[in-house]
């Protein structure tokens, strides 16, 4: 599965996740650093982000492998079936 880290996440986290064998891209690397967001989880260091990502991957692995999108916010983690907004 492919991970895309948002602009509120340290760019070093993408490198650390790649070192652990994950296919990971930071939005800066794909020219999306200025994309608008309503809410982000900020203030974490790269190693904290890596621990959080690994926890989310473990908790949502089956859904992610089915092609879902997981968003992580300060007080809520949500799994979205793709395409986002499609009727159930």
C-alpha cells in the first residue's frame, strides 16, 4: 500500500517510513505542499509520526488493503471507502 503524508507532517517521516520498507511520499515531493486543508495533526516529530503511522497501519490494515483511505486528526481517525463520497 502507498502512504501519502500531509504538509503538517515532517518530511523526515517519509524517509524514515521508506527506510522501514513502506512506499511513502510526502506532499512536498509531489508538488502538493500548498494544497488547502481544514484540519491537520501538527507538532509531532518524525519519529512520533512513524510510530503513529505504524499504529494506524496495524489497526486498519485490512481496510487499507481493500483500498480505503484513512485520515488521522488530533482526536479522530477515520476510514473512508473509496471513492470518497460514494454512496454505500
